[in-house]
C-alpha cells in the first residue's frame, strides 16, 4: 500500500484540502514549542556556556567551557526510503541532546562534541531509531616545531550512507586519525599520518561492505606565506572486507595541495592527485585516475561566507558486479548574517556516479550505469537569546539514472528549537 492510498489520509490533490491528523498534531506540537520558547527567550536574560573554572575554582584551566544543548526538531520528508515510485512520506520528530567541551591547555587544546538523536516517526513507528555521534580532537604543540594531533569520529545512524544506498540503513562508522608534524626549517616541515576507518552495516544485504580501512601517509609542507602551506603527500593503504575478501584492495595515492590562507579572506584545504587502486586477490576492475578533495572558503565581508567543496573519490558499490563507483561531487554554499541574531544560508550541490562494469541483467538492460545527483538547500536561523535559537530549512534532492529504477526525488522541510546552557 502506498502512502497516498492509506485510509484516513487526505491530501491536497487538484486543490482538494486533505489533512493527516497525526501529522498535523506533530506540527502543532512543535509550533507551540517554538512559540513558548520564543516567549520565554524574550523574558529571560541571556546565558553563556558553563565556565568550569567558575564552578570549580581550583581547576586553574582558563577557557575550560562546557556547553550542553537540546534541540527539538520536526521535519516532513516526502520520500523516506528514496524510492523511484510509490514514495512514502512522514513527519519525523527528533529530540537531540548533546554537549560540547572546549579545553585549552596552554599551547595545547582538546575539543569534544557528542550528541544523540531520538527519531520518532509519526506514521511509520517501526522506523523509530536512536543515533549517536561523537567527534573528538586533540592538538598538541611543543617547542622546537613539533606538533601532534588526534581525531576520533564515531557515528551510529540509520541515515542512508553515500549516494548509492538508499532507505533507512543502520550503520556504524568509526574513524581514528593520529598525525605528527615537525618543522625542519623556517619554511619546510614534514608530517606523517595514519587513518583507520571501520564500517559496519546491520542490514544483511549491505554487510558485504563491512570493512576496515588503513592508510599511512607522508607529507611535505612548504610555507609560502605566514599562514599558507603548499603540500605534497604520498600514501599507501588497504581495505579488508569482513565477508567478501574478493573486494580487498591496495591503494597508492599521491596528491598536491594547499593549506591555510591564500589571502586574508580566502582559505583552502584543497588537494588533487592520482590514485592507483588494485584488487588483491581477484581480477576485478582496478581504478587508476584522478582524485580530489577539499574546500575553498571566501569571506568577502565579515557577515558573508561562501564555500566551494569539491570531491572526486572511489566509493564502494553493491550494484550488479561492480565493486566500486567513481563519485564526483561539487557543493556551493553561502551564508549571510543579516543581523547579530539572524542568519540565512543556501546550498547548491550536484555530481555524478560512474560505474566501471557493464550491467548485464538489470531490468532486462545491458549498460554501464551512470547517475546524476542534484539538489538545493535553504535555511534560516534566529538566535533569540545566547542560549535560545530557532530555525527552519528546506532541502530538495534528486537522483537521475540511466536505469530508471534508481531514480528518486526527495523533499525535506524542517523546523527546530535549540536550547544551550
């Protein structure tokens, strides 16, 4: 049964007014919450993040702050499973508690952010889920030009991963990335890094992608300006898959790029280079070609921020006999702060997925699969008080494939209230 034919659900079709009472109840609930918190925000004086030194004077850690927050969000999604037809829509109520920790330690710094997301679907309660996210960063700077960093990024979610898999798919991703950098001279530095990525899917049809990825890299930096480095990196890595060893690959990557301020108002982390991806124990198709990643951020005024993110990378695939596809993505976004409290944003994104192996038996067709992805996002945020903010956003996404059964379009309209203490 499609969402459009559910009993008791009446919609706007040809001007006829239709209302899902449960969806309306969820919307009214969030509207009342927005109205109540807005009124409260106008009556109560602003608050700040918790200064841990004020709470515990004996700590003697200047700048040590803890910011708990709580976001209540409601969103309407027109195509929950990103289906090509008979799309099912729903309203999702999200309760998002979390906290941010900032701990400067002289020349060193530790940052930690964690949050949970409790998803409640108004109609499809079987899709209810709990997500967990953690992001930790430690930066250590020692005398003599030695610095070290450690990054931990953990996500447990049912959001669709990448641009091939669709629907609600429960997955766990953990990334651990230590690095060390040493300044050999005033303009030259050398760095080494390691990246471990663990990916696991709960869905049996996707657990062929369960894997561990390991990458080691060596980077040379040349300082061309006080805040700008040119870089060259050589990396070796491999991927080992838990259930399908024929997917195992070795990777050799070489890139050049830029890091830091190009001008006082333009910064970049852009890298471009070449990847040689070779299957270990099979004669499956390798990849040898261009890869790129990173962003360019331009701030023409103190209130305007424009960024361009470009990506070209090899992603894992489950389509037909393909073990990978080549993803090309470009995202252009802009953020404008009209007043100290009012900010608007816009985003355009698009790209392609290119598959190397010809599909012989997909809906009776024989062809190489090619997808085109495009979308737009709009948002507005209003910070009523330092501890209280509200916002609304809209995102439209579509995928067009030369195999029609992979086409979809999806619209998400959301509203939120955020309390931070």
